[in-house]
């Protein structure tokens, strides 16, 4: 992919992909979305459907056994799954997040081993950066990795880890030289089966309840030295470069959730009658829908432009990724809230999916860097 994306110029092949994923999502994922949320269980039906159609990790290059989808195609897959189930969209999204450090900085051997395993559906990938005292200030992490001959020994705890316990592979950021702060952080691949790896209880969350969020505990986890990702001390840089790319996927999740909410709201106002006519005939309702549609399309175009920059590795990706994530997630929160309002009391019940979408939308303003952090990132890019 080399072209930028102007309004309504998404390639025909990508629109065919959208149609395919939408059909799959509506048939195989949507029927289980409410139960997944209600029971706070992993969306196994969605995982099986995505894996069976090679949609669980579409970003993996063909040379490593993947389908080689570009960044825009990956965004479209996540968007269309999120349109029916936010939790399920974290399967392809977090597989990219967890494996992106390997793609960006890993050795060829590491890429073949772990990207190949991901493409073959031998395990999902999670990303371990945050800690109890190191959230927005990730460089203050305490997890340590100490070299011991041909091995590294890791100790610490990583919190808020998406799909923890389900994933087989974990990209873990750990301090290898405490004196160097961010330049003393390195990245490693840890496997679920490594002795000393354990998981805390599932977090009891407001939304995306089907995607388990747990602490990953590392107790003298001894791994081969060749599982380091890139050179020692480059882990923090790799982590930040990863987020430049994957904040675009969170923007995609946000616009997918918002699109699902808008679709349900439009259907409802056409059917709901008050004062002898559909409430869609009332100007106040029409104005709300117009604002929702404008914000959604603006978010989508910004996200697609950021995806193009992600694919090309443009110098301005950092700013575009932050802007897309921030704008799209803010828009999603507004749109889902307005969708609930349009359904009135029904929107507030679990009989309709709007309250779930509103809850799911909230996390997109928080993870992979809060929107306050995104504004700092973007302002610094502008001030350069």
C-alpha cells in the first residue's frame, strides 16, 4: 500500500474484505455478543470463526505464514468485528499489539518462530507494558530482567494485560539497566508455559467483559537469551513505536462500536412512533443523527489516513496515531451515549445492545494511553 486515502477512495479489495467480515460477524459473532458480556466470558465462538477464516491475525506477513494484510485492511477487520462485539474485536487487535514489537525489532529467527505460530493459530499474543505504579509513566516500571549466562531471569508483575491467561505468548518490557531509565528497558517474548508465569484474577470491568484483563506475574521466569526482542536497552523505544501503530487499531475499534450504535439507533427511530408518526420525522432527532454521522465519518477518515501512514511508516505517524485514537474514541463515547438517549428507556436496558456499546466505548478513551496522554503526544509533535 503506497497511496494516501482521501474521502471515499478505499480500494475495492478492502471494501470486499469489509463485506466478508461484516457478514461473518453478523452470522457468527453478533448472536453471542450479549451472552459474552453478561457472562463475562471469553468469546470463543468469535475466536473460532475468526481463526477458521484467517482473520485472527491478518497483519502477519505472508513470509511468516500469514495472509499479509496491510494496516488499512487490519483496521477494517477490527472495525467490522467491533461493530457487533467490542470484546471480540480485541482478538485481532491485541494479536497485532502483542506481536508488533517482534515485527519491528525482533530477529529473523524470532519472527519465524513466533509470527509463524501466531499465523498458524498456535496461540494468541498479549502486550505487557503497564504495572501497578507505571501506567502513563511507563518508564518507571519495576519488572527486572537479569542476564544469567545463556538466559534471562525475569521478576515482576504486569497489570491490565488484555487477554492474559488466554494468550500463549507475551511481549514483556523489563528493566535490564536501572541506571538508564527508559534506555535501560528491554523487550522479551515470554510464553505462558514458562515456569514462574502465573495470572491474577480477572478484573471486574465496566465494559469489554468478554476480553479477560489480568495481572501477569513473573516469578524467576527463566527464558533463553535469544528471546530478547532487539538489542538490550531498546525495549522502551520499541514499545513506543508499537503504540504508534496500534493506537490506530484502537481508533478502529472505537469507530466500529460507534457504527454499531448508530445503526441500531437509526433502525429504532424509524420504527418508534410518538405523537402519531415515527420519531425519525422530528427535527431534534434528525439533528442528533446528523451530528453522530458527521463525527463518525470524520473519525473514520482520520483513522484510515493514520492507517496509511502506519503501513508506510511515515514520520508523522506518531501524531496521526495519537489523533486518530483520541478523536475516534471521544466520538465513540459521544455517539454511543446519544444512541442510548435516542432509545430512551429501552436504550438503558440490556434488551438492546446500546448500553453494552456505551460501556465498551469507554475503554477506548483509556487504554493504549489515555486521551489526555494522546493530546500531550500530539501537541509535542505539533511543537516540533
